[in-house]
C-alpha cells in the first residue's frame, strides 16, 4: 500500500514537473517570439525615393493606390505571398492604374515580414505624399509602387549603397575583399543558373578568407525577372561594390546583394550554399625526394641539386627584384597622386588596370576612337573589360596636361557621390604614371547626333523631344537641389547629353562643374572654360556663375531641340542680315510667328499650344538678367502645370542682328570639354 502510494506520489510529482516545464517553455517561447518581433522592427536603410509626377488628392489614382498598399500590407497575414517572398499587384484601369510590389527576404518568417511591410507602407506614404512613383529600401523588404508597369523589367535606378565599417575586425582587407569578390561571383552564377520558372533567383553562401574566418554573402533578384536579366542586374550591382568596407549592401529595385564577416541570414526558407576555397597566401613548397640507391647515383643527385637549386633560386630572386622595383615604382607614382588627392582614393569606383584598358581599345587605336574631347580622345570598347560584357567608353586625358588634371579629379569625385537616372554613370578610372583615364557606361549616342542629323532627326518626334526636355530638367534639378551636393554643371550642351537605347537623356561631362556650399548662391572664377553660345553672359563676360547659369544653357539647349539648329547657326534674312538662334527666335516670338522656328520634321504634327509654351519657357531661361530667369524647379513646374500663368520674357542675351553676329559666332565656336563628338 505504501509502495503504491509512493508510486502515485512520484507519478504526481513527475506529472507536475512535466506540466510546469510545458507551461514554462510555452511562456518562454511567447516571450522570445514577442522579443523577436520587437527586435525585427524594420531598420531604415536609406532615404525613400519619391519619383515621377504627383497625383491629385482624392483622385481615382489615389483610391487605387490606397487599395493596392492595403492589399500588400495584408499579404503576409493572409498567406498569399509566394514562396520566395515576392508579390506584385495591379489595381485599376488606365490611365489610373496603380502597380505595386513587395519583396521580402526569403529567410524571414511571414509574421516578421508582416510588421516590416506595414511599417514600410506607413513610411513611404508619409515621405512621398501625392507621388505616383516611390520605392523604399528596408532591412528585410523592398516596397515599390508606380503608375507605370515595371513588372518583369530590369531596373537599376534608383540605387543605394550601405557600408559597414569596422577596421578592427579584418586584419587583411585586400585578402578579405578578394574572397568577397570571388564569393559574390560564384553566387551570381548560382542565382542565374536556374532556368526553371519555379526556381529561386537568389543564392547564399560563405567562404574562408583565412583558415579560421569566413565571409558570408547573399544575392537576390525579384522573381519576376528572367535568369538572364537577374545576372545582368547583379553584375551591374557588383560594379558598386565598396572595397573599403567590412560589410555592405548594394540595393537596386530589381536586385541586391549583401556581405558581412558574420552570419546574417536565417534558414527559414531554402538556402543554396556555395563553398569556395580561399586563395593560398603563397604557392606550395616543392620538396625533393631521393631514393636510397647506389652511392654514384646519390652523388650525382647531390651534384645536380647543388647546381640547380642555387641557379633556380637566383632566377627567382631576379624576377622578384624586377617585380618589386616595377611594382613599388608604379605604386609610388599612384600613391603620390593619392596623397595629393586623398578624396580620389575614397571614391566608390572601380580602379581599372591600364594594360587591360589599352588592350581592350587595341592600344587606343583610331578605329576605336569615338571622338576628341577637350582634354583628350574618347574610345569605345564593346566587351571583354567588365565581367558582364557591359559596353564602356574610355576617356583618355592628354598626358602631362595640367589643365586636364583638376577636371579629372573633379569628375571622379562628383560622379562618385551622385546617382540619378538622368546623369551618366562613371564606372571607374585608371591612374598609371602620367596616364589618367575615365571609364563610363557607353550610351547609344549623344543628343546632337540626332537633332542635327538630316536622317536621324526623324526618329525624334515631338513627344520624344518633349520628354527629353523634361528629363534633362529633372537631371538639373537633382544637381541643383535634390542631391547631397549642390552642383553647377557649367558645360550643358547637346553633345554632353547622352541618350540610352530607350532615348532617356543623361547629362555627362562634369569636368567644368563647380560645387556650392548649402547656403551659397553664387561664385566667380578667373578661369573661364566652356562652350560659347551655351555659356551664360555673366559667366562668359566676368566669370560669375550660379544655378541660373545652367538654366541659361538649358534654355539654349531647348531651342536647339525645338529648331534642329545649332546655337552657332546663322539665319540669313531677306535684307542680308545674320541672326543667331536666340535673336531669330525672339523676333518671331514678338511677331507671333514663333512656330517658324520649329524643325520641319515634326512642325506639322505637334500640339501647337504645348510647343508655344515650350518656346516661351526657353525664352524665359535665356534672358540676359539673372534675376529674370526662373530656377530649374520653376521650369519643371511650368512644363508640368499647363494652367500656370507664365511671365513675359525680356530680350535674350547675345541679342544682335547684322554682321556683328556672324563675326561673334565665328570666333565663339569653342569647346573645351566633350565626352562624345559633335
């Protein structure tokens, strides 16, 4: 009886212990889950990008957008997300269709992602009120919406680079980044190797950069891309890889990658592991072995060894000595330049090998030359330099050009710090002794190659020209007001406007650009350089410049786009007088016949009111008085708001009519800076 009672007591105690443990574990699990949710609140990585036009409050588009964002926010709650953390939604019909998508990391639980998306939605709506297009990068998801369909289309802009710096962690940064580069290359191949429609476009892996230390990385694309587009996107992203960081994220709308010296990814979803062996610090030591045979063979072996080993060692030492001398001599030259220009060294750009660029352009042959710029020739290379086969243009500054040196530094530093869809992208540069080269993305052509060509001008109807005008204005707005730097270009002209395959214009050639402080409104220089005709009068005459100096150049550029004539073109009147483009346009404007200025290729097929408004805006930009010219922000408002009343323009700068005009333009057709030929 006592034994049964004892057994019953033991059973009861055991049951109580198990029950207690179960309750404790359940409670502990709830605490951990709540803590995890609290800790996983989205970390904001970079500013939200507000793009495109604005929508009207309480409009149909706003209704569709609100419904779209609400649907995306509940995606994880309703378990309608795909297995790869991506969903896109379309709401409404044209012209009020709203397109939206979210892409969460594959290794994050749906409950966590739900919090991410809700926070992301609130932030985007708060920071981009009434904006039709926006994208926000967060620690865990990318939220995006637009009034244009971007699904299954490769998008590389806007982009963001986030670096993690901790120099005390990595002992050998060169070896570390070599491993990072090789690991990311392997992961890109892995991510793009799956041709199945159900295969994930991401890969995660690690590699040893020392015997005991690893680096971890992941690459991913939005699942709506094809594997080929995924690879192309990731290859472009890898060009933004910062080599001075111990960890980083490079974020494009269509793809992104991340690397760190410690694990950062979970295992909730399938993870493809890729392992690679680290580079050996030194070649393996060769060891000789002898077999114990007769003494003659042994003596012979000793003799051969005694002669061969010192000889090989001497040859190796000679090679090492030559290599050391050449390497340190070149390093000293480059380091001297870096010492004088420390900002160049910190620029987040690729540093190209001179021999590779020389070979890629066939030793800078005439066959590969695109044109001759103010500081040197420009060469084209189609493939073989970049790992993804991207086409590039190489600008080679003239040797020993003291004039070109500040322009080189200026362009590298400015383009390394600014990124915009309407600015040309500088991929990298090269320093080799006295050689200085700039490497750009290769564009389809420059604007002047279209509008001044009797055949190609027909490819640009009024709609395309009007869009180009607006895009150039947005690029200038970014330089003047929206970038973290305030930049005056000072060399805006048609040959410095490059067009990609989609006819999207990109402002190029920042050699003449000037940097303003936040509260600075104007400056002056004794070194006047640029292209006469495009140069604002205050700059050409006295070296004074401000943001409205660029506005003047923009006005000239717009008139060239509308007329199909260069600023240096002279109109001959019936009385024998010569009129430049500004004078000719102004006279016809006063007579009410401004449409006579238009290019004949689209003159009869364009909306007259829209064209007249564009001419009006251009004349406001080229006024002689700085105070009378609008800012570029006002120009964009004038272009997009047709109900806005425009002020009357005054007579433009350089107004003249007679032989003086012809003499002036014959002298002033000078250009000192050019990326592509006229």
